[in-house]
């Protein structure tokens, strides 16, 4: 087992610690802190957010810190601190010209880094590792300004496919990847993308919280599923047209009216108006509490991940598949480069027609042996394993630098 111990690690990224939803970066920070001292830096407050969300508690807290009424450095676990910067940065992403954006972005970076240095000094961090969770704007100059012993860029989403990151990020992200000491990515697709700009780029996998995804007697199938005709082909998660291919679901439902399609999760406008609502064998069960989702998955005969393939989704790690496999369920998914690591444990479709053929195959051949193999594979995708792969990459680069 590869473990880096007794180091100081600074984590910068996009997800504030006080945001209620989880994130890769927060989970990795917790894992790093088992063997190292970790300082998790929250994104600095920007001027637009300070005005538009001034009545929210999160902004009020940051304002108190900026005014000196509250300490921005908080210990949240053994070896783990979070820091709220005591500065406001300018909201500059409206600027169309990248050269002008660069000028003001450097000013923002200097403000941000000056604040971070206060926390670094207070904690006495030395020779630290800088772990950058895709913060390509605010932390673009952090390597030069903070002078870490080692700088790591972490890629976990194809952010350039979004309008916010795309305009300036198409220039800044490749440059940041290139000047980082190494890059790590949670999908093969993103690792290959990083490798175009930095040969020291590694696929490190993805951790998942699978504790509640257990197919045992403690998990009871909801009553709403007991009245639905089997076999049930189900999907759990937000029904977003940018991420899911509605045509795959329509094809399945229309070609096999004897199958039930069950969709659990909130819908966007496209899905709310979809022809799927007119089909008697398609059942929309709406959003459910996260802790109840394993119960729904348990009631499915086949789990679906009918992903739409586009620049936003093509490189994403499909964590949902780990949740399905952790419960031993046969799983059908759309072929992407990122899906390749699951190829021995799921059914991969290239067309909507494949979904019908593969669903029939999955229903026919499913057995307890296959279920146990799926569960065992999913359990290899832990945060501990994810951190271990990152440690291996760090050790390789540090060995090469000697």
C-alpha cells in the first residue's frame, strides 16, 4: 500500500466546505488528513456574490471574517483545517477579452494568495503539496505565489464544456496543466486530455461512499415499486436532458411494452414535457430522499445509465454505476471512454437498439455469482484506494525529481 505520511497538504478548489452537498475534493481532503496535515481553502468571496447573496448565512459569515469579527481558520477534524479567505475578489468572468481577463485575474490571484499565506503561517505549514481541484482561474498563479514543494492539478469534470469556464478556460486550463508538476484525473478520458499538455498525467480512479448501498435484509423495496409490473428497468438520479438521452428510454419503452421503466429523481423542463409521460409502462416517481435510493435500486431488475454523449458528459466518471454495482445489479450504460473501466462488470451499449438486446441478455443470465462479482468490484472504488493512487503518482514524480 502506497501512503504519503507526515506531509502538509493545501487543497484549493471550487467546492466550499460549508456547502451541504458532498464533493470529491472534500472526501479526498478527509482521506489525506488520515496521514497528513491538510488545509482546505474555501473559494474567496467575489463581489457579485457578496451583493446578490448578501442575506445568506454563508455570505454573512464571510463578511464577518473579512471585517475581522471572526477567525477564518477552523479546525474541523484531527489534522484537518478549513480556511475562509479574508478578502473579496472581483467578479471578472463577464470580460470578453482573455488578455484583459488575465490582467484582472492576476490581481485576484495575488489577493487570494496573500490571504492563504496567513493561514499557512499560522499553522506553520512547510514544504507543502498544493492540490488544485480544477480551480483554473482563482488559483492559476498559485504555484508561483505560494511556492509549494509540489503542485498537482486534479481534473474530474470537462469544465470547458460549460459557458462559465469555456471562454477563458480553453486557454488557461491547458497552461495550468502544463506548468503543474503533475496532473491526476478521475477518468481515463480526462487523464488523456491532461496528457496532451503534461506527460506527468495519471488516471487515479474515483472514490465513492457506498456504505448505504447494500443489498441486504435491512433494505426494503418501497411499496410504490411493488405494484409495478416486472421486469423493472430503473434509473435513479436527476433527469437532465443535457446528461441523459431521452430517446434511449423511449426506444426501450416502445419496443418492449411488457417491461416497466421506472425513473426516480427530479425532472428538467425537457423531461417534464417528454412523450415518456404518455407511455403506460413508464413510471416517474419524482425526487426521493437520498437515504431511500438503495431501496429503489433493490427493486430494479436492471439499472440504467442512458447517458447522453456530449462534451459535458463524455469524460465524467459515472459514480452512479458504482452504486448500482455495489448492490449487485445488472447495469446497462452508454459507451464512453470513461466507462471502459467497468467493461467486465456491466453491459455497454453503443446504440439505443443495443439497449434492448443487452437488457434481454442481462435478464436471462443474471445469477448470484455475477451479483457477488459486481459487489466486489464496486468495493474497490474507495476513497482510500483513490488517495493511494494519487500518492503513487506523487511518489513517482518526486523520485524522478531527485
